[in-house]
C-alpha cells in the first residue's frame, strides 16, 4: 500500500466521518445556546450570559471543525491523493 492510498483510506474512513460528526455536535451546541438565549431573555442576566457563552463555544467548535476539514483537504492535495478517495 502506497502512502497515497494510506492517506486516502485514513481520510475517507476516519477523518471525514469524525469531522462531520463533531461539526454536527458543534452546531447543536450553538443551537442549544440560541434556545437558552431566547428562553433566558425573560430572566436574569446570568442566564443570558450563560447562553452567550454556549453560543460562543459552539461557533468556536464549528470554526475548528471547518479548519480541520480544510487541513485534511490540503494534506490530500499535498500527497496527490485527492483523486483517489479524499
């Protein structure tokens, strides 16, 4: 097995599903923060700040997952494995 095939197999079977799942989790965290913000807008300032913090970390998670996806794509291009399975 060549290095190109190994990189392609790892990307296809491990990184892509993992990144997709973590991106979905980060999106759900952000959505949960939005729900808490809407519900908490009637209440105390501490609830609103907690919701803002949850939304912030959701956005950070989505940024990290998008960056990881880009890095994996660059690695596939670097090893010229993009056409095989990445």
